């Protein structure tokens, strides 16, 4: 099987979608700028033309409304937002409109479009360019939310999102764009709502998604040298959640650390802990559950402060170690 970078795998998914589904289109800001979207949109405008790949003006609400309206006419649009922070300007279209169309039409109309949203932070970009708002989106009925970690899933989940027929928020992380992995050349899809065990273990379950899986796997390697065998679960989707996989893993290991990579208060990690707290598994646990989250504070612009702000494998290791004291 071929080895591909994460960003290149997304580019390949776009090519397959635009080639095999003539009703598809891509619209977004900075499609021709590697600074915005890395390798993920290379050569798409030249190959498919400006009527199907539209490098648009800066108006998140307008372009999202265009994609939403197109989806109601059976077009399969992908609307690309190169910074999650400014995706907030499209929340009226996403939360008030797209998420409710199916329900308010009595099931007669679907908004089958994908909002591809990029988390782009670090390097001193500061509070307005560094936010992960995935927990907000997970809260909304009518939306599906996926966050791939591996290049394989980056391609397969994007294709699955376009074919799903519902409004899907596809969140990718620029910190993953250079990660390499096996990616088939053919078209394939990864089921939305199905997680995967990235590393089996018996002593503690570490649950992450997107970039936090990367740090969780590094933490598991460190813990293994101490005789602690961690199981790393990659959720892949925040909505719907693979609850059965979560239950099975935590029941097996009897310990749980959630690495959510968002602000601690109201983060999706709290939802995972609540699921376990409401289940019979709670009484089986050998230690209190723990979260590894961002501080409840804006992202700093100082690179020195960033090193304290963003969570790494060492923070996960320390959380697990406290469970065994």
C-alpha cells in the first residue's frame, strides 16, 4: 500500500469526489494558497475549473449560504474554512439553518453538504487564530462532526461525509498535515460514528481524536517503558459517538483518561466522562477518571507560553501516572 502525507490524502479525496461525482463542488478561501490549506487543494482549480472549484472572497456567511442553498438542489458542495475561528461567522447558516432543515421539512429535505474546517494554531498566532471549537458543534442536533487522525481516515472520512447526505462538519488539523500513513489509491469511505483502537492495552484507556491521538500514542510508548499498558482509542467522530467502543474499552481497563485538546469547561471530554458516570461501569473503576484539556484561557501569542498552554504526551503520561500512585 502507498504511503501518503495527511494533507496529500485530503487532496486525493477531493480529486476522487470531483471526478466521480459531477454534482460535487468545492468553494472556500485560499484554495490556491499552501499557507492556508497546505497540500490539500493543490491543482484543484486548474484541473476542474472555476465553476466547480471556487476560490471565493472573504465572506464566511455568504459562501456557507451558497453551499447550503446548492445542497438543497442536490448539488454536493464542500465549503472550506481555512481557520476554525472565522467559521463562527457562518454559525447562523450552520446552526439555525442547515442543522434544522431536515427536521423542519418533516424529513422531506436534506442539506447534504460538508463544511471542511481547519484548526490552525501554534507559532504565535494568538487567541483569534488558534481555537478548537469542536465541542460547540458537537452540541448541535442535526449535525455530524468528524475529526480524522490518520491519512487513511482523512481521505475516507471526507468521501464518507460527502456521500452521507446530511450536514457534516469535517474538522482537520494543520498539525497533522505532514504525518504519513498507508492510503489506498482507490475510492473508499470510513464509516461515520465508528471509532477505532489504535493501540491495545489492559491498564488504562486513553481516548482522543484528531491531533490528540498523535500525542496519546506517544504517551502510550513512554508508559510502556514503565510497565503500564495503555489502550488508545481514536473516536474519529464526535457526533455520532461510538459509545459501545468507549464502554468496552473502559470496562476492560478500569481506568480512563480523556485527551480532548479543547478548553476544559464544557469540552467534549466531559461528555465522555458523563457517559461512564451514568453507566454501570463507574463502580468498576480502579481510580477516578481524568481529563487532559486546555486551560480555560485564550491561546497565548508567546511561543514560550504556548509550550505551557498546549498539552503534549508528557501531560498525558503524568495524568496516567497519578492513577497508579
